């Protein structure tokens, strides 16, 4: 049997406008993902591309427990995470990225200029219910068909426990694939909420805020978020660079220093 492969949507390979990205969640993983996307944006611009147009959704404010883990100053306590992170990114790179101090959900999106439309969605959320809400919103975009800079194409979802985590890439609808004699092309990558629906439904949401840095570290290992972010954005970067992928995600166990790819099938 020919090996399975997914070819990236052709718009991403030669974009005429900045690739639009919505990042959902600016917590322990989300802020690391933002940093990696900033690096990826700089690389794209250096190669003559148009770079990214990014919007970060997060309605949470900075607490004292966030200081050591997310690197905030005393003066930033009480401010919105999304605003602080986006202001930092814009000052560093001269971008015009935007912050939305609300959750990513259908009611919120109706009041935005582009109704929440973007090429790529990246979620770093704490709860199962938030993940299913994102899936519901994206399902509403599947039949959207407009070959412009806001055609919804991919969803990259990050999730983790204390020492373990995963990043899974899915398509928003079907991505047209070229003919190939060498590969079996796959135009639809399943959503995490479809493929692992039963496992997700068995989980109980527990996103109570930590009262201290020590309590936060008891919930999540110090390096799990940065490891996830680096590997997940590497998956996205290679999809852009190579125009195809035989992997659609991975699972990691940092406690045992193991990783397992999730292959296109």
C-alpha cells in the first residue's frame, strides 16, 4: 500500500496576503506557542513572504501565581494576558497583531469584523467544554468557500496534563489534494473532538486558578508547555516549508522522555 500523505492547501504555499491565525488561549502553553509563531513569522518575512496576521483570544487576567511560570512583572498583575502578550509581540517585531479579551465562542465572534474567520486556528485551552465549543464554531465554517485570506483551513489543538501532552492537526472541511502516483493522498484530517470524543467526554473540567507558583507547578511540569509548543509549531512550520506531511500530530510523555507521532492515515 502506498504511504499516506496530506498536501497543504495551496494558498499556504504561496500566499498573497499575510496568513491569518487565531490563537485561542494565552496561558502556560498559549504564550509559548505565541513566541514560536513570532519566530516563524520572522522567518517567513526573511524569506520574502507576507508573514502572519494573528489574533489572540483570552479573557483571563494576570494573577500572582502566573508571575514565575509566565514571566510577568508585579505591575502587570491584574491586566489581561492577551493584551500584555500581544503588546510585547508587537513591540518586538513591529507586527500589528491583535488581542481579544473574550472567550472564543459563537456569541463573541458575531460582534467581530471578520466573524472569527482565519486560515489557521490554534487552541491551547484548559477545559474539554472549551474544546467542544471551538469544534462547533469551526464546523460552521466547513462549507465556507471564498478563496481569500480568511478561508478556514486547519485547526491545531494542544492539550496537556502534568507530564504528558499532545498536539493534533485537523482540517476544517476537505482540502483538495493533487494527484500522486507515489502517495495515497488524504484530504481530511479528523478533529480531536471526533476522533477522541469518548475519551474527552470522560474527562472532568478542572481549571480552578492556582494560588501560587508552587501550586501551578504541581499541576504542570515546568517544561511540558514549552516542549509542546516547540514541537507543535515545528509540525506547522514543516507543513509550510515542505508543502506536505505524513504526520498529523504527536503524543509526548516528558516524565519518561518519550514521544510518539500520530500519522496521517
